C-alpha cells in the first residue's frame, strides 16, 4: 500500500492471484468519505471500481502478450542482463499509475521513445512482436482500455530478447 492506504499494483505483481479485487461502490464511498464534504451542492459523486488490463507478459490475455526485441548499440559495454533489467525498470516507470488516466490509450511509439531516453547509447532499436501467431507485427502498437481500466505491464526477463538485427521479426 502507498501512504494513502490504497493498493499500488506494480508490473511484477500483475497476475490473477495478486491482482486486487475491486471495491464495491459502497466500499469506495466509505474509503473516499473524506472528500464528499468538499463537493458542491449541485455536484454528485459516483464511485466506480477500477479494473486493470494486464499487458505484455505471461499473465496478460494471450491477445496482449508480446516479446520485446531489442538491438544493442554497437558501442555499448552494458551486459545483456543489465539491458533487460533497465528496460523493465523503464517500462515500470512509464506505466506508473500516476501518469495515466482511466481509458487512456497506449501507443508503443511513445513507450519506445521513453525507453530510448532512459537508455541513451545503450540500445539501437526496440520493437514488440505479438506472441499470438495470427497477430501481425504492429498489432499491439496501440491498446485502448475500457473507460474504467488502467494498463498494467507484466514484463519479465524472459519476455525480452536481445537480437543482432530486426530482420524477419514478423511471424506469418
């Protein structure tokens, strides 16, 4: 839990056994009762529980599972394990719940740019390739959750491949 007493879901916690159960509308109203006195007379507050949409790793729906393929910069001296760890850390930072609104669309190009900023001179390129065979390359470059959902990545070391080149990355 964070200082406000709310459960914070991190990427490595993103699985069905540890995913928090949503509160009922009544439970949310009790939890947030301290803000009710601040609403104006004409306002009303409707409490809806949040849902989490797990993306990328083995705990995600198969339609949202990917392999992350990275090419290292020719001049980097950083180990493969360190690169994988830094990419996971960057993804976790990018998907921090404070950075997202409910239902906000994810665009891989923005994540890719963020990772490049976090690992300058270390990686040359990064792509996501859907695990599901019938999905084509680029299928998950945009993910739009429902209006009451937040995206939570589930990325582990096994989801990241370091490759020499990105040719033939699409599966047919």
